[in-house]
């Protein structure tokens, strides 16, 4: 099984993601933009048991502005690692956290909130897919 290893910005916290992600893409929502400091969040979604902290767990902190997103970062450097989505049953390990992951985006979510239009021909969802409780509606690129 493929194992991807990643570390926070300073290296104190190490994580491992095993196998293949359930989905990959970009989130354009205001929360992701605000927390990441970038115009989009490149996500890779994993089953929670595929992801584990292998080093520096004592430095891992969680901030949950809403119960849907438990955002995890390193207390030493402030570097972001992943966001647990308990209501989806998935963990978003930021694509940038896993250097060996072959990032193959398939969808854009929360594109209605986009500040960076990405005309790459991929599906653009207004919010979330219907199976995750969203409208499932598409919006123009
Ligand atoms: Zn760190
Ligand atoms: Zn988002």
C-alpha cells in the first residue's frame, strides 16, 4: 500500500496517509481561504483510519470554529496539516502537506464563493455534493 508522509512547516509534527484518497479537488469557501491565507484550498480527503500522526502529536492543536471542521495545526510553527470533518466522516489532508501525493483534482466545491476563477474544465459545484449534504448544483466556470 502506498504511504504518504508529511510534516508541518517546522517539521515537529509528522503524519502519514495510507492508500489512496477518497477524493481530491479545490475548495473555494471563505473559511478555507481565511484559514489557509490563499485563494483556494487544495484538498485530499481520506477515511479517518487512513491518516495517523506519527511524530510530535503533543504539538498538534485543533481549532473548530464550527463543528463541521476541526482544523489541525502545529503549536510550534502554526503550520497547517489537515482538517477533520466529523460530519462527512473524512479528513482533509491539505495537498501541500503530502509532497509525494500525485494531486489529481476532480472537482471544485463552494465555487459560488470563488475569488479565483479556474477555467480547467472540471466540475464546479455551487457548494457541496449532494451526498455530503450540499445542493449538488453546478455553477458556470
Ligand atoms: Zn510545526
Ligand atoms: Zn472550504
